[in-house]
């Protein structure tokens, strides 16, 4: 969802496939995405793809700063 929200057309799931070694995880991911979309009232990926893209926000600096702080706090 995060990748889609910032405008991605695809997201990588290789790590989870490697760790779980179970293709059923793809179904879990799709169920989670569907559930999240229903809770948020989205009917299609295009309804929310790019909603959090920096160019779509009024204050791109604030978004960029928040991402920096989040990343720095995880060190």
C-alpha cells in the first residue's frame, strides 16, 4: 500500500517469498490490500495510487522532513 500511495506501479515482495517459502503469502497480501481498500473506501488501485506523492502535497518539504525523521529514528 505504501508503494502504491507514493505512485508506484509495482511493489517488490521477493523478500517475503524467500523468507516464507510459501506462495500462499501472495493471497494474504492481496487479501490485506483488498481489506485496506474497503476500509478506506477505494474501489480500484487507481483511486489511491500516488495520493501521497510529494508533488501532490501542498508542502513537499514537510513530507520529505517527516520521512527523514522516521528513517533516522530507526537507526
